[in-house]
């Protein structure tokens, strides 16, 4: 499970938007999924960019690319994790 909270900043026109983002938060690993072999909650920081397309007024298509940095305090190292996502949103 991950909880990342932050802001995006950029430019938006009637047809598209381009944004940068930075979101600090946490990542929670269960026993079976943790690189440390035990349950753990670690600090995370997501840095990346977002492109949104607005084909019609109420619809937005979102393309999100980010590098999620996870700091493993117990082992004193940081990992880089590329995350790519897409989505469709309804705008009000």
C-alpha cells in the first residue's frame, strides 16, 4: 500500500496540460512483499511529470510517469522505482 500526497504545478490550455509533481508519503510492505523480509512502513518520494489531454469538456485522459524513491531506514539504502500510469477522469 502506498500513500503519496503532494501537488502538481504546470500549464493548462483548453486541450492539454503539462505538469511536474513532487509527492512525499509512505509505502507499506507486508511480510511477503518486503525487500527486508518483514512488514515495514518506509518513507517514499514520488517525482515526475503528468500530461493531461482534454478531448471534450467533461473528459480528461491522464498519463503519469514518476520515479518513486523509497528510503529503507533499517538497511540505510534508497531504491528507485519507475511508475507509469494512465487514467480517464470526468471533470466538473
